[in-house]
């Protein structure tokens, strides 16, 4: 078995930061979605895993935030357009055979 574990939200936020100014009036960016899928495909080609999974950290206090109150203290809030696109991006990851998991 050769597993590839991806910090999904980190990948998505880094791609979003690297593809600025492409949002439509609602804040949605098809270019960001495409770039996220391209980045995922690149990782799959490079590592050729038998299994792949994206860990997603959604809203709310996580175990890290409980242990370390300053965790993500200085991180800018996620833009609304990106937040609303998360479901579509995750669906596109699933279409590539990569599921997601999150822990409350």
C-alpha cells in the first residue's frame, strides 16, 4: 500500500493565494477550482499512490485550537467566495478518486 495524505484546506488556500483576482462578482473563481484539481492531479502523478485522502479542517474550534489558543490567530479569514466553493472543490477531488475526511 502506498498512501498519499493531503492537507486539503492548505492546498486550497495556497492555490487561492496564487491565483488572485480571478473571482466573479460573487467571489467565485473557476480558475481556483481548476488549479486545485490540477495541483491534486500533479501530486497523484508524482507519487502514484494506491490510496489518497484529503484531510479537511472546516469551521469551528478544533483540538489544536483547544490545546493552542493562538493556533491560526493571525490567519486572515477565508474569503466568502472560496468558502462557498469548498463543496464544489471537494466534489471535484472525489471525481479524481480522492475522498476527504474531517474531525470536528
